[in-house]
């Protein structure tokens, strides 16, 4: 007896709704502490600056790199006289290599020492003349003190922490024929600085750094001018 086979009918599945699925409500509550930790993790963290050792923001680092770029542009191939200060000036006008050409404070005093006139000259011309004479200026702390109220207390420690790195840069990179200390603040670390044996003569003002940042700037300028001229090669 022949038995016919019938195909089983498949039930059609209902079409899924084209509307957006409803989002289920969260089954747990996010604690306020989690939000606090998340915000802390995403906030920027200040790290010590390579140029001064202070904890630095991104703005601090940007300003330091800008000053470094300006100074490097006019660094002599062969440094004859290296002027070394304690910390970079707070005001841009007092930073020697600033392109604004105002030359105040430390910058004006140092240019007077070496006999470079700024009258009727653009900043580039002044910088180039300073460079051609073999002069270069740098600081143990390549950045100004962030907190001026505690600068005096912290400056000595910051400079001591930077001594090794500065000594390596002077010996291996700058290699000056002579070096002149131009900040009275350097007297705090003078003994340790002399012990570094940097391989070049150190020009001092009667055993002390020349105080271009002191109360009697004109006297310091006159003394430094005489010392630089007397020891010129």
C-alpha cells in the first residue's frame, strides 16, 4: 500500500518590529565614589619638568620648550664664554633670547657687559652679534620658579638636584672655554659647583658669583665687564 508524504508546514516567525528596541533600565546604581575616581583618572597629572625639577603643567612644559627653541637658535658652534645664571627670569622681556626685543633686567645687564648695543637693532641682529662673539647664556633651572613666595626656600634644593644634569651638559655638549657665574643665588651651591670639575676656568667676582640680580646691578656690570675683558683670549 502506497502512503503519500506530505511536507510539514513550517510556522512563519513573526517579523521583528522595526522600531528601536527599548533600553532596559540599569540593574545597579553607580555610586558617587565611582564618578569621583573616574574624574580623577581622566584629569591631567603634573610631572617633574626636565629643565627645572618643578612639578609642571602642560603650559609650563610648553613655555620651557619655547625658551629652549629660542636659545638653541643662537647657540654658537664653539662656545667661548658660558654665562650661567640660577633660574630663568620670570618676565619674557628679561629672557635674553626672547624675540620681542625689549631686553630688560638680566638681558639688558648682560648685553651691557659684553658691549652689544640694542639701539636701532632688531632682536635677531642683537642675538646674532652675541652669538658671533662666542657668548652663550643658560641657567641651572631652565624655568622660573612657579611659586614666588616659596622660591627662596625651594631654589637651593632645586639647584642641587639639577647639578649633575647641568654638569653633564656643560662637559659633553656646551664645552665652553670659560664659564662665568652671574647670579648671587649661585653662592648657595658654589662649593658643590666648583667640585664638579667642569674642565674649564671659572670666572668669579672675588671668589663669589657676579650679582647681576643683586641690588647694585651697575657695580656688578662694571666688575663683570672688567673680568670678561681681562680673561679674554
